[in-house]
C-alpha cells in the first residue's frame, strides 16, 4: 500500500475540491462516484438561458483565488448593479426596518449558548422585527430553514471563532466562473481519475489506499458506515435534512423595475417562494430577463402550477406584467443538512474539534457540507485544512 494514495467516495463539490487540495499536497487521488456524473447538486445547463441547478457563485476568498488560478478558469465578480439587495416588507426595500426598530436592534451580540436557536439568540440581543425581516429571510435563503429551526452556534460559528474564518484574498463579494458553476465542476472532473460505480465499499478500499475519505451527503455517509461504525451511522441517518427546489425562468416583456442581486421574502409576507435571484444583474453571460426562484420542499408541483405561483409572487414584487417563456426546475429532496440543534449536538459528540474534526478511524475521514458549513468557500477551506492534516500524518 502506498502512503501517498487516497480514495475519495463522492465526486460532488466536496469530493472534487478535496481531491484538488490533496493533489496540491502531493497525494495520488482516486475518486469513486455512485452516480453516472460528477458535480452532485452543482450543474449548469445552457438552453435558452444558463440555469444553475444549485449554487450560483462562491464567496470570494484566498482559497477560491488559488483554485481559479490553478485550474486556469476565468472567474468574474458579481456586477455592480448586484450590490443592491432587497427584502420585501409591504414592498421591496433595501432596509426593511424603521429607524426606531433599527435602534432597538443595536445590542452587542454575545456568543450563543449551547443549543440556542437563532431566533432566541437574535431576540436576546435585538428586536422581533430584526429577526423576522432581516435575519430570518437572509438565513432561509442559505439554509432553507426558519430561525427557530437553526442553531445559533453553528450558523454564527465563524463570527466568534477566528479559526473557522476563511482567509481573504484580493477579490471581494460573490464570484463565479464565466460560463457558470458547471465549468468549475468539469475542470475538476477532468483532472482526476473517477470511477463511476454504485457498489463502492469502504472495506474494499482500505486495503489499497492509505486513507479513505467519505465526501457524500450525510445520509449516504451514514449508509456507507453502517458496518464499520454502527452508532455513528445511526446518528448520521437520524439527522434532519432540508429539501429545496429552484426554478430558473426567462421572460419577455419589459425588464423588471427592480434591479440588483435579488429579493428575499420574509415568512410574514406570505409569499410561496423564499426569494428570487436576478440572474441578469448578477454575472455576465446569464441572458436577459432571467431569474431564479427558490422554494421550500412542500411545493412538489407540476411545472405549469409552479410557473403560476412564480407569476403570483412576481406580481406582488413588481407589477410589471411579463410572459414566462422558459422554465427549468431543479428539485433536491432531503439533500441539505438542517443546521439545527440536532446537528450541533451530533458534532459535539463525535467531532468536538471543528478545525478538522472529521476523523472516524486512523484510516477513514469525512468531509461534506454538514461539517464545515454550507457555503462552498467554507467547504473548500475545510478541505484545504483536512489535506494539510493528512499530509502531516504521513510526514
């Protein structure tokens, strides 16, 4: 067995970026993927307008800059117009609170208590309006959950723990490959040997590789570990997950009167959707009059009915009439971890050291969006640190 060989199970963003980080450390990497394609949730289709299946961008960091340079991919920053971000409160607003509500929300935040929800934490330091119209809509667009479901310790860990902050580079804000997120996936996939097979076993890989890293979603990780670590497996499988779906549309008619990054919809405003991204204002080469609408999992409906719901929400947002002439829907049932108190307790139990806390045995590690954060830049940084740890272990 070569001490330089590492197997990664899963060719999604976590697995591919870990392979890149390990290769930078001098490891020989092979990836095993149960599906017929790599990329997991992240894909870009190019029909009438480019449509992202999940993430539209990465938050700029030194790690992202290094990745872009190494892969020789042109990344572009979000356009200047996208600096305008909207939250709906009776209408689209750049800041949804009155000045009195803002003053009531200026408490100095303290580190969250164990098992404290985001809602409780915000109300401890701010106002009800701050929670309902600023914090919750901002977080539901990322985590797909309400403030009462989310763990404050997990969501705000980077704010209080400098070790978990991703290093800044020269870029700022959101950045994306010029031709969409799929360009990044394609470039990474071409770089590594990927075995597309559905029957990969950790036990089979242990004899041929120095380390095995499981880079799947938490449910598939639980299934893979059933025979090796039954208790860990059962607890992984019990963790709640979140389902989301998106619909990318293009339309004819007058352009929207509202320009910018997008608009978030607080629960109290009773929209069907969580929010909308104005793709045409975000990045170059995203087409004209293109938007992506994000929904919770309960709207498992036909395309015509979903389009109807988009039209209803859009009329409330902007009374300009449109005709939707293209719609591409992506559904991800039970695909994201719920960043709630259950996940917080799980991580404390099994991986109390969050710096690289994914060691299962001396030979088996985990990586994924349930360990270092949901953001792609956080996953990338987590994988770089994990690669450094494995390098130190073989040195």
